[in-house]
C-alpha cells in the first residue's frame, strides 16, 4: 500500500545507558528528548543521520567470514566455545561506537571516565563459569626485549601513555611509529574529538594486529586507570593489554628505536 515503517534502535534501557552511542541517530534519543524526524510534509525526507554501526559498515564494509573476533562487551556476556577466539577489532579499524554522534560520545565518555575514578572499579569481575573473582582480569607485563621484537615485526600496537610533561622539549625520547596517548590528557578525552581527528588517531593506533603494548611511567598497579580506560573506550579486554617492563629506558636498553621529541 506504499506505507513504510521505520523503527529507530531504541534498545533496552540498560544498553542505552551503557552504550547509547551505538543506538543513537544524530541527537536522538538522549541529546534532544523528542521523536526522531524521518519525514517532513513540507520539506520531505530528513537529512541523513549519523549512526555508529551504519557508518562503521560504510567505511569498512562487512566481513561475515570473520567469526573468531568479537568486541569485549560481547565477549563479557558469553563463554567462548572455541580456542581461537580473539577480543578486539580487525587491524586498522576504529571501534563501531566511535562512529556514533559526537554529543553522544561525549556523554558516554564522561560516564566511563567517572566510573574508573571510583576505586571499586579496580576490583576484578566475577567469572561466568565459577562465580568467583577472575584474578586474570588485569593487564599483563612483557619484557622490553620481547616488545621490541614484536613491534619490529608489526605484531603489536604500541601506545605511549606517559604524561606529556617534557614533550616538545627535544629531550624526551619516544618510539617512532608508536601512538602518543598521554594520560590523562588523551586517554580521558580522545572519543570526544572531532570525527576526522578521532578516526585518524584510532586507525593509526589500531593499525597492527596483535596485543596492545603500553609504555608507561611506573608499573602495572601505578597505571591501572589509564589501561582500564583504554580497554573500555576501545572495547578491549584489559588482560589482552601488556605493559612494557621497565618502560622507555628498558626499551632503549633492549635496542628499541627512539627519537627525542
């Protein structure tokens, strides 16, 4: 009869609170609390809205053949049925929720940052299998020598989360090809950046396959918050991330490349 019905992805209330950006259409439903305009009798069709998954698929296409790779929020609800399951995204791809409308990204990022400023957020989650605390949830460590080898063969992502004090002085060493994401200036804000800047940053940071290695000042316990933030914002599992033991000095001592910045 020529009638067409369109259903916006309202989702469950819990989903809208936890990951509302992936179900948003432009300012709908959280930024402007009114119905989503589809057709205007005077102007015709409404302008195209930004949408996380649709814009993700538009940029990268679909890969139905990839069945062993899932984002963390899916893996958190399931028990793996195969040994080759990986958590994350195909190399070079920005997570789908970051394609969502910028105003929604800002709201979601604020909630995630606030969550990890609560000390209780550092407690391990309970295992789905046993109901007991999962003591494997934390990021792990990796020797600087092994990290240098993996990075040289493009088998990891290297992210520098050291504070940016001294950057630009020409005296602070950094690793060419690594991604600078100083905490908290970048780790707490990057999802709120303008679309083009965010896309470039994420595609560079996630360009390689393999685990994410972190260069930091201090040890794992000193840097849990930035690691957990990155894991949450990139939809990764914290335990798939690794801190380079000894930080930048150990990297240099192990023959890793560095340049002053």
